[in-house]
C-alpha cells in the first residue's frame, strides 16, 4: 500500500530564560516594548506534522512518501528522514525561502514568547500530487495534514478529481479555517482524524452534526488523550481502543502524529481498524515517554512485549508478523 503524507515541514528552536518575563515589563510602557533576553540554552528539534508521521511509519518498517515544501537548509533533515525509511524525493525545495520554523523562549514561570515563520511551507500549494503518484507508481492513500491552507485545499480537490482515497487531518489549522473550507476538506474523505476538542469545533464550524459528518466520510477517528481512541462508521458499531500503560509523561508534543503513523502503518499492513488503532496507541505511548517528536527508538522485541501486555496474544500475533517482515 503506497501512502503519501502531506503536511508541514519545520524545525523547533526552543530556548529558556532563567528569569520572569513579567519582571521585565513596565506597565505604562507596553505600547513601546523593546526587549532582548539572554537565554541559557538552545534546543533545536526536528518537527512538522508531515515528517513526524512519516518518521513513525518508517520506524514500523513502511516507506511513506513525504509531500511538502522546505528550504535549501533541508539537507541535514532530509538525510535523517532518508536514513529512517522515509521517501523524501517529493519534497519541494524553495529557491528563496528557508524551511518553516517555530522559535520560542520559555521563562521560569513557563510563560512563552514564540514566533512561527511559515517560510517555504507557503510553496506547498505548488505541488502536484499527480507527479508524486506517477513517480511511485500510484497512490493508495494520501493523508492531508496541517500545512499551508491553500495546499490542503488543492491536495483535497486533486484527490477527489483523480479518485485517490484521502484522509482529512486539519489539526493545528482548524482554528484559522472557516466552515466552507472545513466542509470542502472533509467531504468524501476516506478517514477523518481529530482529537475530541477538534471534533466539536469541526461540527460547530461546518454546521454539520456528527451523524451528517459520518454520512460524508468513510471512517471517523477521534483521539481521546489518555483514554485512547474512538472509531466510528455509519451504521456500524463503534470501536474504542485504550492506551497502553505509560512509564512516564515526558513530552506530549507529537503524540497525535505518532498515533496517525501507527494507524496508517496498520492500514498499510492490511489489518483491521481496531488493530491499526492499537498500533497507533502503542507508538503514541512511546512518544509521550520521550523528549522530542522523533527521538524515540522502536526496538521490535520491546514494542511487542508492551503491545502484548496491553492488547493480548491474538492481537500481538497479528502485528508481530508484519513487524518481523
């Protein structure tokens, strides 16, 4: 099963300030703020929903196709992804813009001042999925993740016109989209991903009820945080999958991306929806136990030991066959 993942490609530049921002602000001078903070450290992490999802799929033995736009500074990141099983040949490289990045400083009270530079991400709208499909011999599924909004609309419309199954996954971009765009991105999707809060926001903004949305998409996948995931299909019994026991909550960033990676891997293996969701929840648990979105290591024996404990021998036997391959 050939799966392409479209989405933002970015790096996070995270700094810590040992003092308090509040102590540096003068109440009657807030209209002319000019501040510079001497920070203690800089942590640069690989990110973006597209690479995060693809990295997880690569860890599970698949070779997903990453579709997105980056700058000429992408070489080192590309090498990392290539080494971890990701096909990066369809990434567009901008001639004038840097790769998108999030720059954030956190103070001693955990207040944050951050900026997001869109950069090359704005050129994702120029990518033609047909060229991607022709290069890899066709696409069986395209996940349309958070990206340049125009790119998300274009990819969705192209999937519909070319008859390519697609998964709608608005995530961070849902806040800036209006009802018309949400309806356009959602209708006809084979899968619709969201968390529980986004689910309500989708219904409010689109004006469609839960039942109406289920009539317009094939499968609705709603992540429930520590309670796992719920899978719904019109006219069928709801599937609910819980999360494995975690050893620690280190960093929640990228947990949703990891779930999607595991779920898509399960689809690629041809296992059922429940089993795919279990793989997704197991991978998400590994990520929440790790600092960073792509810093975890998937050791097959350890993965299967924990998966068996969480979901039983029958489920493990089905998944083990694919991991071994």
